[in-house]
């Protein structure tokens, strides 16, 4: 069994080495889904936004819709931001280079409901 791993490593050394050196240059939201009880109600969750880049730089995190900048990091290549999610709809976040204003990565916190509103409004009747 051990010899199979040695043979695999000798035949495909770049497959093992490239995975070890590779760090994703992505923006990750955990959890990436917020679950509300009913459709149309606010969903509340503590979201952790984490990012990694291969090079040091000046990066900022912002709301993709409103372009509101939540936090910036100077001369960093990774960072974490805790966000108190409180919304009735999904929210997208962008990581961008503050020197060039180029968007590097995008992530979304999606909203789901346990119960969807399918009821019609009923009016009270006396007779």
C-alpha cells in the first residue's frame, strides 16, 4: 500500500506539489447561507468573511450593491472580518485592490426560508 503512494508521487510529482503551494486567492463567507423562519422576515447571523491573496497589498472589503467599504487592510495578504448579517435579501461582498480599485474576488451570503408565504390575506367577516 505504501509503495503505491511512492509510485504515484514519482509519476505525478507536480500534482502533489502544486496543491501544497497553492493558496486560494478568494473571498469566503462562512456560513454562506442564512435561514429565516418565514419569507419576508429578516435573517440574523454572524458571518465571517475571510480572504487570502498570493502577494502583499492594500485590500478593501465592501458591500457589492451599495459599494459601502466595511474594512481595509494595508500591506497584508490575508484578513478576516466579522459581519452581523441582518437582511431580508441576499448580500454580495467584494474584495478589491484599493490602489487600482480592481475587484479581485466576490462572494454572496444567500437567504433561504423555512416557510414561504403562500397564504392569501383573509378579511374578517361578521356574517
